[in-house]
């Protein structure tokens, strides 16, 4: 299912939600609003793309806690924090945890719009990376156990002769499995293979 890029607004103040919705929809952006972090969590899935405009202080789960939750779930949704009670330590925590921006109310409409457009571009890049990662993981899953063993040793810079000795098979057998492994991984070189496995490992 394809999800259109959406600006997700999470703020416990209905007036703020309505104001931000009007501003963003006036720029023909798709908007979804939520009165709490818990409400957003029930709605959001990792397949949805866009960005998150998030209030810091809310009843129940705070904005910073929601940021931490999304990070643990490996959701890469870009976050723009807004608050009327911001302080430097809070901003530092948010930015160190990966937030794109931290805006203190009141802020200029154009500043938020610029940040949102930047965040949407960034999430499009994230989405392309997620698609590539899923594709690499699928290729690895399609390898036989022996092909996976050969791949691990190839990545470890072992020669076919060394691999044959380690696995107790002939060099010709290693060449056979290595050829099939490279074909299944769609890798044209050792460097390309290493880069793909590093991408896959980085998501674990």
C-alpha cells in the first residue's frame, strides 16, 4: 500500500493543532493531527512517510519520550519539535537524539514551512534507503546455508583456496557457490558485496 507524504502533528492543544493544520494544508500538504503521543502511536506504521511536528510537553507520554520510542522501534521519521516552554538542555537532548529542529513558540510560519519541506525531502531519502535495505535483506534470506557461509568468508577476504580448506570442499565447489551467491546478491564486485552486507548489518 502506498502512503502519501504526510505531516503528522502531535500536540495536546486543539487550537495549535487546528492552526498548524490550516497553515500546512494551505500549502497543499497532507496533514494528520493527534492530541497525544499515545494516539499517534496507535495510528502510525513504519510504512507511512512524511515528518512529525511534535510538542515537547504533553500529558502522558511527552514528546521526548515519543522520540525515544520511535528510535527504539527504528522508525526514521524526521522530527521537528515545537514548545512554549523550551530550554537549552531540552533542546540539546532532542537534537542529540536525532531531532531535525527545535522551535520555540511563537515562531514564524515560513520558518516551520521551510523546515517541514526539508524534512519531507529527507524522509523521501530515508524511504529509498529503507527500500534498498529491504531488498538487500531479501537477497540475503534467499541464500542457501552454504552460500551464506561462502559469502561470510569472501567478505572476510579469504581466497577460494582458503574457503575450500575451511569448509572441507573442493575449490571448484567454492567457485560454484560463490558464483551463485554473487548472482543472487546482484553484486558485481567484492566491494559492492561488502557495502550491501554492511548496510544490512547496520540495521540489526
